[in-house]
C-alpha cells in the first residue's frame, strides 16, 4: 500500500529537487501531495522548469493524515519557515517520528521547528553552520539517514542517493 507524502512547497523551489524525488516516490507507488498557502495556487521553480498547481492549502490539511513529509530545497523552505503554520506542520512529523525527507535548504524548516537537536543530518553548505547551531551533528556526505526517520542531502548532485534512501525508508 502506497504512503501519502505531504510536500510543503512554494515559489522558488529548486526544480529538480522536487521533480526527481516526486518521480521516485510515485514510481514506488506512493502519493505525493503538494501543500502551500492556498489550494490551486500555481508555484514555479527558481529555474522556471517546473510549474505545479498546489493540491491543498495548509489550513485544509492535518499532518496526522500523512505518512511522511518531503521538503524540497531552493528558496522555498526559507519562505515557508516564516509562516508558523508550516513550522508547526513540519514539527508534527519530527515529533511523531514519521519519515522526513529534506534536501539542500530543506532543513531550514526543521531548524525553525527546533527539531534538529541531537540529529545526524546534512544540508546545503551555506546552512550547515545554522544546522550546527540548531543542535544537529552535521555530516558532509551525499545522504544522511538518522534514526531510521530523517533523510537529508546537500544538493542536486546527491539526488540519486537521497531518492534511494527516502524510498527505502518508506518500505
């Protein structure tokens, strides 16, 4: 049975960091559900390669209805972390020990949710110091899997490893 993956996303996401994992999740039989401020909003990646129509507004979803959380990188996580509703939503998955997949700048949302303390994780080079200040043990490698729950990667080059470990965790 496929899992329901909540994907928090807004404009200026890193195109391939959404499209590549979303494709891998769908190929493995899972459902990728996009969540932004309003249902039906169109969001566009920062490279203008991908535009998608949002499935649900943040006020219309309950994190308990999802099996996992996916946070694509780019500027999207930094925009979303300024909205307490998205911070609270992300915190639910970390606190409930549900799978969380965050690539590149994705961990910024987890920093704001104060959920990285004591976790092994990685992220884009420019946010690794922020992650350390948030209490994470930052490991500079293509993919880090922590406590069989949190999967993090640094950049688009890491996508094959990120996708592999994320899909494995959903089995």
